[in-house]
């Protein structure tokens, strides 16, 4: 499985990795970064179907039928949103679309799944809105 990160719009010839920006904004502890990297390594090795079967990935989330969340337990309950693909390669790739955390059984930000869906649609329109996954 190949992982991708969602990138922001192009400014000055480059695109910011919005998944990395989320991690910096959340000020994740070294422990949480380690848990997140481990889960993503595990996902890359086992693939979508096995990860979904053992509940490493849950979803689809809410009414967004293409959006899933990665379950990472730590000091903070990390729930990055992702999808299969982009569309031309759904079977062997996943894209991290939006960062989220879970508090009191609710996602924060509350519209994380909707934002992830908008980002997914943006990737369908412009495949340059994703880049190789960067470890945390």
C-alpha cells in the first residue's frame, strides 16, 4: 500500500503538506507521533482490507461514503481522515486528507469528515494536490 498526503494550493511554486501542518498545530507529543507513525507503517504493510477488518481503519464516516478514519490511541485520540486512491489507483493507495482528533466520542473539528470529502474531490480534479507521505 502506498500512502499519500493532501497538499494545499500552489503558492510560490510549491504546495504545503496540510497533514504535516495539522500535526504541528496539534503539538503532538513524541509518543503520539510514534503511535501515529507505527499505525501508518502497519497500514502500508497490511493494506486497506485487513486494516478495515481489524478496525485499524473505521468507516465510512458519517454520510461520506469514501472517507475513513485511522484509529490511533495515545495521549490524544488521533483520527486522521483518509480515502482509498486517488480514483485511478484505489486498490493500492490511500491518501491522508484531513487531520482530526476525538474527544468525548466526537470528532474535532466537527466538520472533519466533510472537509476530508472536499479534499478528496479536489484530488479527483487535480492529482497534484497530493504528495508522498511524510513521517511525523
